[in-house]
């Protein structure tokens, strides 16, 4: 962007070097990093303007989940500039000025600091990869196969430099795949990992497996079960009703293929569903797991109950009704 380097900007690394709170902060990009830091600075008292080229924030997440966080941002006073095309940055008497085009017209926003959270590129320059036959792309990073082997069969890669899931925990487990394959002649595959993730806004969005759009692209028919926290006693008592547990299963069965939780501690709650997926435990069996009452995690058991109720076909219902009349 013209003028950005001259105007000066922060990243998710350098932002922690600040010694003074910016009164006005512009955040570019409404992905996880941009949203997490935008909300943090707003709660510290900064006036925050969040620019995003998409129509809603966190556009890679479940749309219903992102909508809840977006409403929270608006309620907290974060200024959202959506469908924004930033054109340039300049220094002026009133601060660092961002110019952008939106469907509502041109905008000029003056701030004290600019935080760029619009994504990162892999650090592949200067590594001499060409000299050892390792193929790479400046946008996607080092080319690897499912065993994390590069185009040089003696060299492996793991982490942000070669993976689409750019999370610390994903890099950790990818490194374990590399160690087993490179040092112990293993045949471990990256695609075999079930990688959950969490966006640490308030409320949090935690997800594992497929979104509905992923299942649709792969031609996998699914059934979806959703329990809003407005129907969960602990969430009502905590005044945290604006959230849900959503679970996708293969159509006609209870094999879990994906789940999204929106809650203040969604990242802690998701582990039960991740364990169920990795262990082959179906949604119906989760209904038999006794959860302490009242807890928000009880919503997971309730989703299991929702699935089991669908097993009561009209014929089964008639049998139960006849049995109750007979024993009555």
C-alpha cells in the first residue's frame, strides 16, 4: 500500500513493544489476529477502527459464529469499515491518515498507530532452497507432500513455512510427524491430524473438522445439530447466552465430521468434541456422558440428546406409546 512503510505500522509482534497506549488505532484485516488485537485495544480504552475487505469479520469462520462476534464488536464501540479497499497512507497534522474506498464512498481516517493484521507470507528468501532442490512459492511457502517431505527427499519442513494451518499447536504436531518420518522411517501423514483451533476474541470461536461449506465441496452429505446457549442454564446464569454449540455428522449416522463452539471459553470446551472425532466416538454416545450441572459444556451432551431423538422413528414412537398404555 502506498505510504504504509513511510507512515509506519505495527505487526502482531512489534505491537507489544509499545510503551504508550495509542488513543486512536487502525487495524487492517479482520482475521483472527486483527480481531483479537482490535478487541484488546478497545477494552484498554483506545478508539479502534477495523478495516476489512470482506463483508463481515472473520469470514473464514462459520458465518453464524462470526456474526455473534461482530455484534459484540459493534456493542463495544469498535468501528467497522467493511468491504474496504485501502488505497494509501499519508502523514498529516492530525496523525497517520488512511484513505480507502467503500461501497458507501471514500473515507479518510486519522489515527495515531496502524496495526497490520492482514496475513503473513512465508519467510523463504535467503535460505538457499534453490541450491538444494527444494521447491517453494513466495505465497504458499515450501512445497511438501503429505509426509511433510520437500521436493528434496532428504529434507522435511513443518510449521508456517509450508502449512495452511498456521497455529503453534499445528506446527508442534507437524514436527512430530517429521521426526517420526525422517528419523524413524515412519509413514505418518499430515492429513491424518485432526487440528482444532480457536480465535481468542470474547466470545471465543473454536472449531474442528469441516465447516458446512467444506462438506459441500467434498460431496459429503451431513446433518447439523445446534444448541444455542440461550437454552443452557449455566450460560443463562452467566449472562452469556449469545453463543452456541454446532456439530456436523455424516448424514444418517452420528460420525462427527466438524464442530463449532461460540462461548467465552469455547477453546476449553472444544476438546471433548476433538477427542470424540479422533477416537471415533459418535455424537449419540456423547449423550451418555454425564456432565456436571450446571456447566456450559452440558450443551455438548444436549446436542447428543438432539441426535438421539432423531432415532425415534414414527414406528418406534408408536411402539413406545403402545407399551406405555399397556403398562399404564
